[in-house]
C-alpha cells in the first residue's frame, strides 16, 4: 500500500530540529512529511524556534522557523519531505552563513524533497547548498522540486548550488516547476549524475544565468541540463556555461554576451539566439529553429570542430551560415546535416563543411526554401 502522511504546522514559526519521522509502508510507496510554517530557513545544523521536549512551545515567541539538513536527511531515509509556507509573502531560505548545507539521500530507494514557497526560494549566506545521492551501493535517487510562488528561485552572488552524486548507480535531480524562473547570480555545479531539469513533465521553466554567473561541472552521460520526459525549458545565458561531460538539452537558448562550452552534446529543439558572446560546443550539436532565422557567423558559432554529428534545421526562417563546421567522428557519428523543412532558405557565405572521418554531408531544402552558396567549400 501507500506510506503514511504526517503534517507539522506552525503559526509564524516552526522548529523541528531533531524530530524523527517515518512514513514507510511495509510493502509499497514511501509517504510524505509536510512542514508548513510561515518563513522557513534551512541550515546544516542547529535548528531553532522551538523549546526542548516533551512540551514543545515557540522559543522565542515570533522567532524564525528553522530546520536543519540533518533532520531532513534523517527523514529522507524513509520518507518524502514537503516543506511549504502557509502565508502570502513567505519564503524558503537556504542560509549557509553558518556552514555549507548538504541535503542527501544516503540509502537505496527514491525520495523527493518538495519545496513550495508562497513567494521565493533563496540561496544565501555566501556558501554552498548541496543536493546529493550518496548511497555506497548505488540505487539512491533524490529529486528536489523547486516551486516558488509569486517570486522566483534566486542564487545570490558568491553562493553556489551543487547537484551531484557520489558512488555509481545514484541519481540526483533538481526540477524547476512549470512556469517558474531561477535567477542565478552565483554558481550552479552539476557533477556525476547530477541534473537540472527545466521541464517537469507538465510545462517548461526558465533559468537566467546572469553576467558573471556560472553553470559548470563534470556530469556523467545521464547528468547535465535536461528535462522530465521531454526536452524543454529556456536558458538565458549571459554568464558562463562549461561542461566537460553531461548533456545540455533545452527548448530555447538565448545569449547577449555569455559563453557556452560542452564536450558532450548540445540539443536545442525550438529556438537559438546569440547576439554576442561565444557558443563553442565540441561534442555533438543539434539545433532546430522553428521560427525566425538561425544565424551562425564570425565570432558566433564560427570555426567549430565536433567529435560527433552536427544537425542544423530551420522551418520558416532562413539559416545563415558564415562560419566553418567540421566533425572528426567516423561513419554516421561524423555526419553533418543541414536542412530547411519549410519556407526557410539555406544561405552559405564564406562557409566550409568538413567531415574528416568519412561521414556524409547532407544539405537539403525539403519545403519551398532555396539553397544559395556565395562562397565557401564542402
């Protein structure tokens, strides 16, 4: 059957540090522990806002509600945890001023941490908040759902959020709920099988990587930036994105001055816009532009060498290629495929397409568009 449900409420504040709960079912799904105060602050240790038991009372009256990562982690061993504010304007705050925060699924099985704020979810304090699955034998799966209300998720400058796993066979994912926005002025690190998901299966969300901000990591093949069930979400990148592994999969990518490098794969399924900065993936590349023009020019995606296949596709808008594309992979993995499926034209200016591993080069206008090459080589 299904596991149990436990709700812990408080007016203005709530302190639960040291409380142990379990909603396990003998045979079946894990249940949920719901915390629903006003504002809630999450720290690594030393939760406050409640007196010593057995008679728990607010201490001091009107004080803050605080829960420690230690308490959350103990619950995640056997319980899904839901932390929710219950009044307008209330926030969930990860405060690392007293030390880095580690939220962990330390045993086998799956657990979910739902964070539901009436206003915002904020990462502050100048340290690092870590979401990880670290069971020694693998099989541990942690999902963290970020669901701000009228505000957004915010990482302040000088702060970092890390999504990672230790030991093989574990997964850790942070999911930004549909229609929500994450404003990053700090650093997001995705290591091993750690994933940021910008589509929760019902709708897409937006990640704004500000000037001076970073998305980085050495993600495994099942880590990186992606989505639940489908490729989706918007990445507005005016900072730096740099992966040594890990896939990067979004529906929309836009940048006015940021940079992107990735040694694995980059997939953009709806819209690509780069008006400044640099775009330098080196694994495989697949871009579909459903509306508007797709521009690759000097300094903007030019002179790129890939170790996998390259696919560029437009529908109603033109594809303007003024740079050089080369792949070093062999066979089908070394294919370059450039096509228009609608009225979009394929325009080649001072361009070259090269496959060093014997792969095919396919250039095709499948709709009413035309192919024009004013200079370059294939």
